[in-house]
């Protein structure tokens, strides 16, 4: 099957792109990497009447500091560029940990960070990382100007976000955790490497010199219509050592709050079991990385 007929526009500025979105409304789709949109068009799951190519707009690319507490990535920054950026890997290690599991090299060479978030696949890796850290997502339109949405309010349902019909995601600001003893872990299980995750788990921890957790974030992917973060459960780790018993307890409570689907690969019961194993594993791995000599 081939894509339905469509018009193609390649604006020379962000303002021109926003004008095209205003003109065409719901009939228009932005495209940059195209790693998710083009396959969906090829099997006619989506049939935009107009594609607005923002791939070459310099104002949507790049990785820069956004004050001392955030790192800013342009929406069309390639996933591969994020992987290879040493400062980003140091300041926001969870992004690199998540990108390791994204598709294949060719996917990451073309895929963009903004495209992954807007596509909002509940099993995708970057949306889970953004939600876990509660990144700030910047949007812009001709009618409303600029606005910022926290990741906790951005993902609404499968393939649906708070992005308006005439809005464009312009940048993402990733929180930077301060201090020593920070580590993260990300793991997922799929039928084949690069396939969609059956379940995914991620965490970021900060331990003090005594091995006590001072800050934590935990989450699951592929277990509901959106990625899931559990700030209240993460808070229960604060003030204690992250050993097997508390890690397992947190994981078991977390999976009870999920609503996974069923397909030919796994039923809900198996997905919950798998997610609990993965979440326990990433918590222990991150804790061991943050303070290897202090964690049992």
C-alpha cells in the first residue's frame, strides 16, 4: 500500500511553517525525521492532506543550556546527536540510557526528539524519559504564541498529546539534577531488538555518601495508554537504602496501578510480571552505579 495523495511544503522559517498549519489546520502534519509518520502514511493509518517539512529550520535544532537547571534540545534535533553529545550525557544521563533502546541506528540517525514526543507511542522510550524527569515542552502557534507544557500534562492518550492542531513543538527543556551520586537505568523487553517494547522501566536516583537515597524518579512504559511516572512511590525511596526489598515493593505497587493491553505477544498478567521484574532491576542497577560500595 502507498500513502494517499498529499501536498508538500518546505517553509524557510518557523513563521512560515506556523502559517501553513494555521491555513490547513487538522489536514496538515509536520514532518522532520518521519520515522513514525511515514510508515503510518504508507499503510494509510493517517492521511494528511498536507505535509509541512520543518527538517531544515535552524531555529528548531541544537542542544544548549537553559539556565543552570535545564538543558534545552530543539524539537528537530536528531536522536543520534543527543546520543553523541557528551555534555548532555553528563547532565541528563537518562536521555542516553533511553536512546540506547530506540529502534536501530538508522532510526536514530533520522528520528527527532520532538517527533518522538508528539507521536506519543505509550511504549516509546523518549516520552517515558521526558515524563520521568517532567521535562518542559515548548509549543508555538500563530494564534496563541508561545506556551510551555510540563510532560506530566503533555501525554493524554495513545498517539495524542496537548499539542494543538496549529501548534508546533519547538524545544524541550530537560531538568538537570545537581550534585554527586546520580545514576539512572533504563531497560525494556521486546520480541526483537528494535521492536516496540512489551514493557519498559526506567529510574533516576541520587544517593548521598552513606548510600541513602535523597532523590528518585521511577516510571514504566508500555503499561497503559501513556507512559507512567510514580512520584509518590519514588518519594518512598527517599531516606532509605535502595536494596532489593524496597525496590521490589515499589515495583509491585507500581504495576498494580497499570492497565496494560493484550496482544499476540503478551497478556496483561504477563506484562505486569515483566514490568515488576524490570523496575526492580533498574532500581538496583542505578543504586549500584551511584554508590557501588555501599549498596548490598
